[in-house]
């Protein structure tokens, strides 16, 4: 499989970004190539395109399947297993968000809950306990917000994201209305 210069640039960049998204460079490259390929790809095609070993491809494909970002696809009459992206770009983005929450935020929340319960019994420093409580509360808000976002359909999520700073303006307007109502 030969990649065009634009495709190669995209795949290489995605590999570099992969480490920032929670998986290694090779896994990021595999995902990029699978996502932008019109047809499902087999391990041999991925090995050739990225010049990586069969073992790296195999481990990367397993990782992407654990993130639920790709799925195996069988072609009648062909014994090879091919791989395709699961869902549209929005679905994959939400899966990455969900997996990062599960892998990063949830374990931290669990630890903080345990520590806060223990600190009440051990009379830990009020300052330390207060800071841990603040971190817990922030992460819990992020986790709940993430769950709420995942329940929105793509159109509503896209509309919400397009609002951007406009949401802040709506909240400021609401606050002005409430203050005005309190003064009357």
C-alpha cells in the first residue's frame, strides 16, 4: 500500500498526537490509516504502509479494539482479517473521551473517595483534606459532564460545541436577570 504525501503527513502527525490522547505513536498511526481508508485494511497492508512489524501491528490492533475504535471485518472467500473504523468520527471521538474518563478520571476519583473517607477518621490536615475535596469535586463534575455529553445525539452535541463561548454569554445574561429580579 502506497500512501500519498498528504496521507503520510496525516498518519505521521496522528501518530505523534496519539501519545497525547492516551496511546502510543504506532497505535495512533494505525488508527489514522484505518480511519481514512475507504476499504478495510488487513495486517499485511498496515505493515507495508507503516513499515512496522507484524507484532507491532497485532498489538496495536488489539489496543484499538480494546478502545472500541476499530472492528474486524471478514471478506467472503478471504481468510485474512480486515479492520475498519467503528462508527463515524463523532462516535469515535466520544469513545476516546469515554475511555480516557475510565482510564484516568475514574481511578483518581476512586482513590480520592478512599483518601477522603480515611482522612476523616485520621484527622488529616484540614488544608490537605480541603484540597483533595476540591480536586474530587472538580473531577466528579468533569466525569458527570462527560457522561451527559455522551448521551447527546451528534446534532445536539455539534450545536452545543458551536455555541462555544456563547454559552458563557447566556449564563451571564441569566445572572444579570437574576440580579435584576433580586433588586426589585
